[in-house]
């Protein structure tokens, strides 16, 4: 675990992930043509890949398992709030996968559903731009855009959301530790350069985690 992935390191109050091509592959539209839901675990490992009804493999990519596992304590304590901004073509399939994939909680030696890590909005729907998803996330969390970090594998989404002043990381190969560290560093530098109090990040994280609308 790198220092920036430590639970004691400062983390962005809200972290938002795309799904298709960022946390998992293939993209859901690629399963069209007798594939898709229902999905089931393949093999004996509870944290392994899954297959669709046609037998197509769907798996978490890059360092998604490692990065998200490292965030479990911070999510549980409200230090950071994870959310989803996705235009997935099959939202219900995506939600099924979020419940089916398991992430290992190394502290308790248990495997928790990926969905359980997303205490923030899980926004999965088509829209002209992911600006709509972020407007919803901002309204529901009360956290300003400049205290959010976003990971996405499509440049057009990165370009659109960057205009909101969200710290955006382009992840063409999916979420990796390198990209994660890059996102945290971008937010940290933003905190350092902004003329505001040192407790601001923690305050906004508490706002996100404590919102009754989440
Ligand atoms: Mg994507």
C-alpha cells in the first residue's frame, strides 16, 4: 500500500467512478445478443470474475480490487464518500454487477459487495453529458465540485466534467493505483493552493456521509 492509499492520508470528500471500462470490462452493450443478465460467480472464489447468461466473462480491471479494498476503512468512517456517474446502456445489469462483485475487507477477512462501498449517489442513466450526473451528486452530497475526484475511461466525459472544476483523471486502461494516486494528488494540490481552512475537507466529507438523502 502506498502512502497516498493509507487510511490515515487525507482523501477527497467525494470520489466518483465511471463503471464500464473504468471499474470493469467488457462494457454492457458488448453483451448484447443473447448475453447479459442474469450474472453469476464463476469458479470457487467469491471475489473472482462473473459470467453472464451466455458465459461471457465480466471482471474488475486494473487495480480496482486493490484500490477499493484500501478505501473500505475510510468509507466506513466517513472520511470519504464514493459515488457512481455512469451512462451504461444497461443500468439494471450494472446494478446487478455492483451487488455481485465482492471486495475483500482485509481487516475483517470478509468479502463485501462492491455496491456497499458506494454510500453516495449511484447515478446510472443516459444523459447528454455527465454534467447532469455531477449536478445530481453535488445536490445530494452538498459537496462542492472542487472537492470531488472523478475517474473515467472516456475523454469526452473527462472534458465535460473538468469544466465543473472537478478533479478528473482519464483512465483509458481502467482504474489503476497510478491513476488513483494521480487523482488524490490533484485534489491535495487544490487543497493546498485554495485560501481556505485546513478542516474544510473533513467538514465536507462529513456533510456527504451524513446527508440523509444518501
Ligand atoms: Mg466508461
